[in-house]
């Protein structure tokens, strides 16, 4: 529905975010080609008009592209506009695989869900105290909102440690 409304409204702040979020969702459920098509559409819009500086689209697109293993084009777009936004900085960090840096940027922005996601994903690649600390921080947010699916992921990572 958000993507349909974004296409109707044609406001870049709505459409860009809708495309990126939908691509992120599609990539999470394994619908690779559809996700790539939406991100490609997003890139075409960025190149053809209004940039992405006032939306969360760069970080949302980065999650999708990271899951799909193809982040070079996004990094190129972000690097072409250095300092464009903190959302772009977070997207670049995700695309580079520096999830702790992304979590820190999200913390500065005040986006608790994005920060928790970055910390949980970082914990997947860490060990020992670093893993435990990132899981503790992610779990604190997920506990506060009752996000049981993410809490189960935290528990599984803790058990695997």
C-alpha cells in the first residue's frame, strides 16, 4: 500500500522511502529479482532528479542490497554526494559491512529500531564481549517494544556463543 501511494503522490520523500522499504522487505523473503528491480528504479529516480538527502531511503536500500550481496552502486551514489545526510552515512556504513558504525549513526539520528537492527546484525559477526554488548543493546530495544521475533534472534545468537 505504501508503494502504491508513493507512486500516486510522486513526492520523492514518500516514493523513495517506499521503494527502499519494499525492496528491503522483498530481499528479506528471498524475492531477489523484485527487490533489485525496485532498487534500480530508486537509483534511476536519484540520477534523474531530486536526490535522497531528506529520506531514510539510502539506509533502507543498503539493508536490501546488503542482503542481496550487491552494494557497489549504492556506495557509488552515496560517495558522489559526500556529507549528504546521516541516513546516507548509515547506508554507506551498512553497504561497507561496518554495522557498528551504522548503529552509531542511527543512535545519533535517534532511530532506535534501525540502531537495534544494526546492533543485532553486527552481533552475528562478532564474538565474546563485543557480541554480548551488541546483543544487550539490541535486546533492550526489542524488549521495550515486544518484538518477539527479534528477541528470538537475540536468544539464538546468545545460545550459539
